[in-house]
C-alpha cells in the first residue's frame, strides 16, 4: 500500500513540477529564411542541410531575397551538367523554380537586369519572385558558335527553364524579347516567362 501511495505521489510531483516550472528550450527556433539571410556566406551548406542532399553546392550567391535567389556557378566548381543538377535540386527543395541564365560581363541587357535587381526595382523583384536563377558566364564556360554543352542559343542573356534534375523543359527566352533595356520593358516579359502569364 505504501508503494502505491509513493508511486502516485511521485507521478503527481512530476506533473506539478512540469506545470509549475515548465521547461524552456535554450535553442531559439529561427525560420529557414532568416537562417539563410543571417548565414549568407554559408548558404550552400544551409541549403544542403535543408535538402539532405549528399552534394554540396559551391555556387556563389549573388542575390538573396525572401522570394527568389540568384547564384553564379564557375567552371572551377565542376562540370556544367553536374553543377546544374545540384543547383536545380537545391532550388526545388527551397520551393523555387530553377532557371538557367547565360550572361556575360560585357552584355548590356545583362548589366541592366543586374542593376535593376541590385537597386531593388519593384517591377523586377516582382517578376523574379519564386525563381532560383543559376547564372553561367558564357566567356568562362566557353560559348562556341551558339553552343554551350547541350544548350543552343545565339543571344544573351538567355533563360532556360529546367526541371529538378537540371534538364531543359523546352521553355526559353532571350534578351531579344523586349525593347529598350529598362525595367518597364524587361519585367513584364520576364514575369510572363517565369510565371506563364
């Protein structure tokens, strides 16, 4: 009988302790987006942890906003198709659409787009929402007579939609799709391409 009373008293004491002195976690829960923003130099590692992918991204993060991301991949990081597959998986894991962009440092439309995004032009930020842009510089990667690996294109910038495995979907657009290189011309075209409007 004494054992039963002791056992009941022990159980009641444990519940009372939890009620009177609730346990608090010393680990602060931080939303994923904040982790990515606060750890910007380590974003590829953070993304790898999110996706549980064995590959580790070596892409250079150029732009990181709440609803889209722009990275640049260099030839010294590996071969194009393998890197593209890794980045496409990261994009998908983050709930973003993987888009390949071929550009160059001497390309006026490329520079205009980069400038508008850097200046946080609302039209451009809205157009790019939900995307994960994977940039390849054509000079670094060896663009040759309109062909770079299995991508064929004559003009830059050029954008290709790809699936989770980094394979082309057949949807593409280039800098010839708009007139003057200003956000008012570029953003509606890009918004329509990215979001099938």
